[in-house]
């Protein structure tokens, strides 16, 4: 079983708009008269455009804190282009860094996730963690929550130089465990990275719908199984 980390084992990145609004509210006196809602909306729009480019995402994921600074810089650049006020660079960086610190402070394992990993391990399954992002950031999470003990193989994009949804990310993990696609499940919250891409290799794709939102109406991805919590894997 190949398992994702963020928003699969730990609650990490869902609902970013609410966090950007919280941060913008903290800095409202530094926003040149703009409302927190306006700034948060601009940042979310900037982030969506920034991460929509797969190549840019691959380049920036290993340096996530710096990527957030770039996202906020681009957001305020678009504000100025639309006739809005210019925001000083130190405020730009402070907003981005505050968002990053809040995200790190508040991430925690989903209820029952660690117990489920223990039971899967006790049942004799070979487990691999496959996560994108930088090595230092992701290793800190693994150490913080004591996750290393559950996995036979840990694969972090920033340490290996490749990540999901690249085909070799899944093939490398399977080779490390000595298994074939037909014997393998991939579990995660991203429909492309943890369902569609693995399915193209013959891997069983399990979508972790932690928000309980259901498949988007426009989705062409069809998970082999949908779960709300990791303990459901034990059924």
C-alpha cells in the first residue's frame, strides 16, 4: 500500500482560503485600505494560477515557504495592475510567512490515522509513504508525529528528485517494496496524483475524501474506492 502524507495521514492543507482570510485580517492595517476579503481572494486566485502549471509546481514544491512568498508577491502585483495600492515587500513576506507558520502549527494526524497505520502494519502489509514537497519540511512532520516506524519505504520528492504524478514515483516505490501494480493500492486525497496516475499503471486507486464533499460533478476520474478516514481501509 502506497500512502500519501498531507491531507491523507495528517490534516495539512485543506481550506486554504479560510487561512489566507485569517492572515489578511491580522494584517488589515497594512493593506493600503483594502479589505481582508479582497486580499485573501487575490491571493487564492494567484495561488490557483501558480499551482495550475505542472512544471512550475514541480520546481517550487520542494521550497514551499518560498513558493508562498512568490504567490503573495504575484497577488499584490495583480492588485497594482488593477489600480490598487502597492504593498511594501516586507509586508508581502510577512503575510506569506505567517500563513506558512499557521499551517505548520495546525497540522495534525486525522483521528484514527496512526492507529490504522499500526493495524495495517500488524496485518503484514508492506507500506510506503509517497509525498511531494521538500525533504526538510516533510521529514520534520514525520519526526513530529512519529510516522517513520510504520513504513518500509519513505519517498519524498525533494530527496529523490521526482514525485507524483510522475510514473517513476510509483514504479520506484513498488520496486523498493518488491511488488507489482496488481498487488498495490495507492491512497491519497489528490484525484490525479493518487487515483488517475496510479490507475494508468494498473494500481488500485483509493481516494481519501476527508472533507466528505464527494466527487466533483466535472470529474472524469473514477476511484476504485472512496474513503472518508484511513480506518476504513481495515474493513
